[in-house]
C-alpha cells in the first residue's frame, strides 16, 4: 500500500507529472517511427531480413534499435551512431588538448563538445546508412522488395538521407527527454528499444518449452533465475566502497576544527565505475572476427567459424577477457583520483591516516584497483551469462536478456530514472520511491 501512496504522490506534483507525460509522449513517437518502413521498400518481403536479425550478433544489433534494424525502418540506425560518436569524442579527449580544454570550461565547454558529437554522429551515419542499404540484399531481402530498381542510385541517396535524418531526429528526441522529461533521454531510447523485443522473445521461449522439453516448470525456473540475475546487476550498479573523510573548518579564533555538520563523511567509489562501456567496447572488437570471416581465405573462414557463434566457447572467453581489460582501462581514464585528492585538499578535507595530496591520490588509486578486479570479474560473468543459460536449452533471443549490455542498460537506466523521481518526491517533502524516509508532512 505504501508503494501505491507514493505513486499517488508522484502524480500530485505537477512538474513531475508533466515531465513523465512528456517522456512517455516522446518515447511513443520513437516507437512509432521504428515501425515505419523506408519508402520504396516492400515491408511484406522483409521476412528474410528479420530471420537474419533474430539471433546472434544480428539479434544484439536489432535489440538496440527496438526491432527497427530488421524492419528496414526510418529509425534502422537507431541511436547507436550517436553512442559511437560519444565514445570517440570521449577517447579523443584523452589525447587532444583542445577537447581537454573544453572539458575544463564547464557548461560552455560541454555545449561545444555536444556540438562536436552531433556533427561526428552525422559523419558516422553517412558511412553506416549506405552500408546498411547495400547489405540488405545479402541479408535476405529479395530484389523484388525494392520498388525503384530502375533508379538504384537515386533510391540509395534518398534512403541515406532518410536514415541520417531518422538518427538525428532520434538524437533530438533523446536530448528533449533529458531537458523536458525525466531520466537520461538517450539511455531511455535504448532501454525502450530493448524492452520492445522482450515480450516476443519470452513468448517464443514459452512456445518452445510448452511444445518441447520442460513445460511450465522450467519456465518458472528460468524466470526465477532471471530475477536473481537482475538482483545481481542491481548490486553491481549500486555497489560502492565508502572511503571515510574528515573535513576541517576555520573557527572564529583563526584555527581549524572538525566540521561534522552538513558534509558527507565519505567518498563513494563505485564497484563498477565504468558502467556498461567495457561491454560496448568489447562488443565492438568482437565484430571484427565476424568481418574477417567474410574473406575467402581459409584462415579467415576458420576465425569466422570460431568466433561467429556468440554462444560459443572461444567467443565468450575472448569477450570476458576483453571486458576485464577494458574495465581497468575505462576506470583509469574516467575516475580522476588526482583531481579528487586535490579537491579534498582544497576543501580542507583528508582521509584519516593518509596525508593530503600525492599520498591521498595514490591511496585512492590503490583502492580503485582493488575494487575494480572483483567488479570487472562480476561484469564479465554477467556479460557471458547468456551463453551459460543457453546450455539448458533456453532460446537465444530470450537468453540475451539474462545478461550482457541489454540487461545492464535496463537495470542502470531504471535505477537512474527512479533516483530522479525520488529526488523530486523528497524535495516536495514526500517519502521517496526507493527508500522510505521519516514521517513527513505532505506539501502541495
């Protein structure tokens, strides 16, 4: 009953209600666009394309676009070019002084970086869009599905423009959700796309179990395992190591004394500071063997066979090792222990028993290295769990929801959105959704 009362409180706050309604409206626009097939393509002849993107690597790509990839939709590229551009800009910020300068300029620098990311997104789309159109034939779309066969060049140009526009529009929708709605818009678009394929995958799993081995008993067992994996993902996302910190303030007599009021008395170092980025990086690398496998050479064919099955041993072993490596790499470039130590020293803060400055930085770096190891192993285990669960006969499309990027994105985005709603409730003196607070007097 407490949850129902909290949901009523959400609806009572007009600003929060308007933001939630705006978010749902823009998400519906995105899902509607994902169902619109490109002009000049016969949607009734895309069965072969859908079957190619049902399982395997194609299934992962299709899940991120909410099924638009397999429907030759105007949103077929989804939001992934923007994600790729963001990753490139973030990595370039390590080596390019101009981007490093922009990162230090605050809000104005952030706006310039966002503009650079948008232009790079368009550049990536101009490469991916024609590649996607030219590959449709080899992916199972018959020539009769294209209604402008006598004007192929014009059709390619028009389709490229539409696909690029669709990606830019999806990017705009994500930014509007972030500004006018609730939660991170780009992440919500990806999550909604992933969730859109979940019911179909679960129905297929039910059909295979009811008609095959296991029946409803195994379906219940699979759902329980799925819930346990979700709980493990929540632990991974929320897990932190609290480093105790003490602050000092200047007293009226000119000396310093402990300040134990109004300050957080610890530094939260996340168990998984890199989020899903190591999986995304590793996934991008794992596309390379599949591309090599398309070559005619015998050695290339062998690589393609060994790494072509995303549920195979060599694929998952390499995938897990890459995730561990990228977790350390991404944590090292995104957790500024030197800056944290400098900020502590500047604000008269210190870690008990550790000298401010270099010693504090080295201490934080050592702690991060220690907690990153179990975090990276946990992340790798969740990433390859779909391959493990498939050993008991789970269909590939349903197994993808037992781990990997899909599940971590859903859990991470859901937690982030709940935390934002929770902050609105607490600011209006209501109990939060995540954790019940003390008795509060509701303020309209």
